[in-house]
């Protein structure tokens, strides 16, 4: 996907990115090119995010942010 992609999830997070790969047959997202996220924790910026099933917790999904991660925490 290219250009201003926005994903909202049921846990209250919204991700916006410019370029990414999304699998439609399973939970798998790899987004890069400047990620902006908002959610219960505050605002976040990163160079890359990977969203996939959590390896240590079956039935859960894990978001991993990398590449110059900046978090503005808003309790």
C-alpha cells in the first residue's frame, strides 16, 4: 500500500503511514516510511512498525516500533 494509509484498531490505536505491506489472509503488517500513531499511551513516531501475532502469548497481537522511536506519553 502506498500514500497516506490509516489503520484503526479496537484497542484505541490509530496508525498512519506512507508505505507498507499488509497480508489479508492473516494478521501481518509491515509499515515504514514514517509512522505516526495515537492511542491510549499518547502519540508516537517511528520509522517502522511490525504488527503480527505475539509469539509468547497465543491469541494476542504485538506491535513492534523501530527506527528512531519517539513517544509523547500522555497519562
